[in-house]
C-alpha cells in the first residue's frame, strides 16, 4: 500500500484493514507522524506532537487487535484540537496564556476516544480560546489551508481541519461554539459534525461559551463521523449539561434511504445576500438528495437575522466570566515582576491574551455590566428563545434543514483581520444552530475556483442520525468528499 | 438627639456536607494548604461543577425549619469579581432565584417573648479560599481548601433595633441549624459568619438612613460589641452634622472599633448572570414532603412542650432547649425517672458548672443521664439530704459508680428509720438530764431554742445522716413525754 | 449606542485588562463596531419572552455527597507560576 492511499483512507477502511491484519496501527501511526513532520512546517496545523506516546499506543493497539480485543477505534490515529485537556500533555488553547500549561487530567472526550482504542498523535492549532473564524488569532501562528497556502483554513478548529485535509490523521476532533467545526470543515473540504448541545461531555474542554460549546468529530466521511460520534458521546456525571439519553450506534443506523425525507430550505439563508456561486453549489448538492427521493421544502426562519447580534452578546458575556480564571495566580501566564496585585492581574491578562480575546472579554463585560444587563444580555437571551422557536416550528414541517456552511470559500490571510464584524459574518449560517443547541453538519459540495465549499445540514435536537444519513447518501452518490488538495501531491 | 438603630443581618452558614458543593473534595477543617482543593476547586481550565445533593437537601431543610417558601425552580448565577482567593474569578451563587424564599423566624428573647424576624431569602453558594497575609514577608499566600465549601447565605429584612435582638437571633439561628443537623455552627472555625447592615435614624422617623456593612463578625460577643461601636461612630458623625458613607467595614476586636475596608479601585459591579454550567434546580412537592418528614422537633416546639409537659418555667426551658444535646440529656434524665424540675436544676446548676470548669461538652459528660436520674430519685425519696446529694454528685462526677453504689460505699444514707432514730433520741435525752430539766422549765419561745441543742447532738451522733425532720418530730414528742 | 474611550477604559478595568494610551482609539473604534452590530437587538419586541440560558429544558442532576477526590496537590500545583509551602503566592495584599 502506498502512503498516499494510506493517508487518504477513511477510518472505516483503515479499521477494516487493521482487523484484517493487512496493516498495523504502528504503520498507520508512523505514516501520520511522518506526514506531520513533512507538512507541518508549511501548514502549522499541529502545535504539539506526541510521537513516542503515539507509537506506544499504536503498539498496544496492535497487540489488542492480535488478541481480538477490538473497540470501535482501536489503532486509529487521531489529533485533538488543543482545547481538549490532555493529562501530562501541554494544552495551550492557542494562547500565550496557556503556552506552558500541562493539565493533570484528561477531557472526557479524550478518555472516551482512548478507551475506544484511538491513538493520539498530538494537538492541533486553533484560534486563541476558539475565538476566530480564520485561525489567525492563534498565539502559535496562523494555520495555512492545504488547498491554498495563501488562504485561511477557517476557524476556530482550523488546525484540525487542515491537518485532516492534508492527511496528517484520518480523524480529528474540534469544538464548535458558533461554527468552529462546520466553517473550517467547509473551507478545508472535509466532513465536520457539531452534535446537539449536551450530546458530548464538555468536561475537560477549555470553556469559551458554556451554553454554546460542543465538541464533535471531523473526518473524511459522514460514516467516519458517525463512528467517532458514538465513541465520544454520552452522559457524563462530571458535566451537568450532558444529556441523559442513550447513545445510538450511529454507524449501524446509517442507511442510504432518503426517500420521503423533507429538507427545509430557509428563505433567509438563500436570499440575495448569498453568493450566487455558493448557492449554485449548494443547490447542486441538494438536487442529488432530491433525485434520491428527498423533498425540498421552502421554509422560514424569520429571526435568523438576529442570530449574529444575539450570539455576539451571549458568547462574549459567558466568555468574559469563563476567562476570568486566567489571572496569573494558579496556572498559566504571569507577567514579570508584578509590583502589586492589580499590576499582576492587568499585565498577566493583557500580555497573556491576544487582541480578539481581549475584545470579546470587553464586549462581554460591557453586556453584563450595571445598567446594560437588561438591554444586552437579558435581551439576547430572550431573542435566543425566539430564534430557537423558529427552528421548533420549522421542524413541525421538515425532517432537517439545509443551507450553506459558510458565505464563501477560504479567503486570503489578512482579508478580514482589520474588521472584526466582517470576520464575524463568516459564521452567519452556523451561529443560530448553536443558539438553538441543534446538531449541524458540513459536508463537501464541490469546488469553487479549486477551493472547497460546504453544504450544511441541520437536524432536530439529538437527531444526528438523520443528518448523518443524508450526508452519507450524498457521499455515496458523489465524490466531493474524496477531493484532496493539490498540496498533498506536491509534497508527498 | 435620640437615635434608633436599624439593622439587617446576613449570615453565611457552612453546611455540614462531607464533600464540597461542586466537587468531590473533602470539607474537613484544618488540612495542610491546598491539599483539599481539586481541579474544580482550583478553577482549572475545563473543569465543571456538579451539584452536591446534600447541600440542596440542607437548604430545603432550613427553609422548612423557618416555614419559608421553597423556590420550585432555583437557579445558580455567577457573581464576577477578581480576588486571589476566588479561583474562577466568579463565585457561583444564587442571585435571581434563590432556593429559600421569604419566611418568618420567631426568636425567643430573654423575657420569654417571641420576636418575629422576616427572612428575605436564603441561597446556596460556594465559599472562597483564604488569603494568608502573615506567613510570607513580601507575598500573600493563597490556600483554596475552603474554596467550594457549601454555604447557605441567610438574609433578613432590616428588622433589628438592638444588639440584644441581633444576638438573640444569631443564637436562635445557631440552635435551629444544629437541631436540623445542617451545620456545626462553629463560629470560631468560621462555620457561621455574620455581616451586619446597620444604619441610624432619628427616633420616630421612618426613612432608612445610609447604612454601612460590617463584614465577617465571628462571635456573638463581637456582634454585640461591633454594633455598639458602630452605633457610637455613626451617632458621632450624625450629631456633628456629618453624613455616613455607604461602605464595607471590618470589626477590629482588639481595638473595639470598626474600620473602613480599603476602598476598591473599581466600584463593585458583580455582573450577575445565570451560571451556564449548571441547570435550574427543580424541587417538587414530593421532594419537599420527603424532606419535611425527616425534620426533628425544632427548638420552638420543644420549648413549648417542655413548658407544658414538664411544667418548666420559661427561664429553664430557654436555657435547656437551644443546645440540642442538653435538651436531649434533660429528657433522658426525666425518662429514667428523675423529676423534671430537680432535673432542670441539677443540669443547669451543678452539672453545667462542673462541665464548664472542666471545659467538657454535655455529650462527653462523665455523669450519664441515668446516673443523674438515680441521684434525683434518692433525693426525692428522702434517702439523701441536699448536703449528701452534693457529695454523691461529686462521686458520680469522679466515676465512683452510680448513686446507690456511692451511697452504699460511703454509708451516706440518710437515717429515716424511726426505730434507729428513736434510740438515738433516747440516748441523748438520757445523757443530758440537766438540759432536759432546763427545757421542761422554759417557756414556749425558749423551748424552741433549747431543742436545737438536742438536734445538734443527734445529728453529730449520726454523722449527719439522720433525717432532720424526723429527728425533730421524735425529739419534741419524747421531751414532752418527760414532763 | 456610541461608546467613548472612557467607557472602554472603565470596562477594561472591570475585566482587568490594560489598554495602552496608544491602542485606546483603535480598541474603542473596533469595540464600537461590535456594539453597533449587537444594537440590532433593540429592533425586536421580546416583552413576553422568557430568557433562555441553556438550549434544552433540562434540570440539574445531583451528585451524592461523597468524598471522591484525594490530595493531588503536587500535580495540580505543578504549573503554578509561583508557590511556596503549598500556597499559591501573589504580591502582598493589604486590606
């Protein structure tokens, strides 16, 4: 088997090869590590590589396979976004604040993936504290999009998406607070799933906005995402907001049948603001599902327009409190020679946090401060309910909702850096899903000028199965998801 | 000018749970610094709170104990401020929807009357850690062992007019929470800390004056002193035409003054908002009834019952009831056959004195309730005079067995046997013919005086064990028979 | 709503962020742009709407009152910037 075949293999196929003993976990792991070694200089997708630890886990996986002791991800290498705490492995969250931070505990997702036999290769670059849509806010430098090194990979899980697209790992994890899995998945041409809020434990994931954050997988196929979702999901006694619901075997639940599936197309997503080229790609993808038996239905989400304002109050407000713990006292960055306590706070925080993080802390603090709580925070929480009820009503008529994942393809570095609001618009199609706590998925829908574009599928609460099914059917009938960036062939 | 003090109290009560409110760390007092603080307590990245069911149950118990309304749906909020012993930069508390809503708490005053205090609310929150200022020369040390200890903050309306009322409330509250078993109420260890909101107004006026808040007063005595000293300070200012600054003050017990806390550079703006890591606590009627079923008899009811059933006076009842163990001890003495009033007298008198001398708690009393009952039975049946009873009590205290054993061993029995007494009387009369003659010749008034001589002789002969009343009766009869 | 640099300085102090004199105009300008974005909330009537803090109408689960954590000070304090004798250290606080 050639390396490139190996590197483009899906979890599903690698798993079969491992079980058939055609290949060993150590071989796949080494290939991934070599790929990281070769490409990371150009891409900057990975912050920390755990080579020795990975080889060690791979060998253990190979022994387990030899014994016939096989779990759902035994021997499959993966990269975690550097927002998941990893016991004994530096966890930076893309920030100078946590440049040297080594947790004494694992995130539940990390524990679960490990229990399923996955082999952790290392930690992926990301926007600082997951605040960004281009991966330009990372203290560790921007991540390059493997489809065009002059372009951003999206964010905040940009390192994960780029690493996956570049063949550094067949499976990566991300988190999505306002689009941070779906938008980079769209920009890097991979499949990314944000599960329903509460499906996956948040314990050990460095918090951005607690009522919006949700972890999920990114992989080459919807089927791989289904496998990974089952592995990472479930109630966690350590997370009060994790849902007490059984976890289906999402892979077993996959079928190709979309006959009679009603797909809602929100008028507000397909209005004149949508780039016609993006609309064309999205409609072509949807027509594939239509031909397979699905019905496209026009729907309304009349308050969609308010999602961005709502989000940019709630997320910064929660973040302003979540990030108060970074004070230079117990862990993380501490300024040199503080002259007193106030100096310690002020300098540790303004030197340790980057510009975008500081901006959001300021906005959030403002929205919660005396005299503004009702006008901003409380109001945003009310509008959040209004937006959620739009979805609830729509789901009375349709089984899922579809739209673009992002307004366009990957843009050039610096293009939106001067204007925070322009950058925030990257997430206009994804934010509302987080506000309502719904599952959302981005699947490749072809290329525009050789750059990938994504189709977003939105499901009912805890109905990841339906959107995984639809994506799976789409991926059965098309090969957009198998597209690989030029970068891969040039460097390998 | 004549001033009226208006006060409301906020009590921070540490709940006696095994583990912290949001983590599985122990709450034991006195561990080495930071050894009882886990990743949640330290506010480490990615950590999340999970609510301790016992903290919720204790809060509901308290609410039911004061007849307050229990919030059907209470919510945790984040209170945001920076301080080194506040690990997350926010305290998880309840601001918008507390678990215990309005109620009324009846406080017994010294004169036996009940004084109703309106409780505004009581809410659950986490404690902060401790800043240690004196252990290092140039730094402050932070110990987060206490961080995350469950607190119930109990807030009253401004219903207090005197230090005496405030202290009576705190004592009654202490009694209630120890009865409920929700807190050890140990003020010295900080299990019960009191903030006093205090303002003055001209007597006869209604408007509230500008108040100050005296933080963290940690004993009943200091509460009383702090109130007096703050009253003096405010009255001086007002009388000299000044105005009070609304601020937080600390009570300095050594100097007996309150001091302004260094004013913070940033005015407090706590930016409360619902804690997204926790969901609403929903408490239904079934849960409330289940908790209600576990409530013990509370101090108010017990006081009333002691007065009605045991015929105790207000004073005795008021002294016995607040300490649950003392009240239980009293009832055990009565159950074991000791009469109620003497039992109360012995417990509140000699026993309490002995316990205090030895710095012992009633629960560790060397005299068991059954033993004290045994002593009281022997007094009531005339076996022991009050003088002998004290000797037996001392014997009980030093572990010499129960009352009957001590009476037996020391031969302390009061002689009430008429045959034995008769022969003693006969012997004394026979041995003192001159005094008998004098007696017989005297008039009635003098006779009474002279009979004392014979009683003294008999008591001496019996080593004090003769029953004085019986001796007296027998003697008069015998002397009169001589004539 | 327009925002002044004094407003920004006040909020920055609450959030314990230091903004240099030279950065203040630009920070204020960008901060104002974000506020302009969220001011749109004022155009919707939500008089009767119950605020939503969490996506699903779930209730708090309770944990048994049991001590499940043992002393792990050494590991947990391994990344402390400054410590001595088991204490985290900060510059002397005078109160």
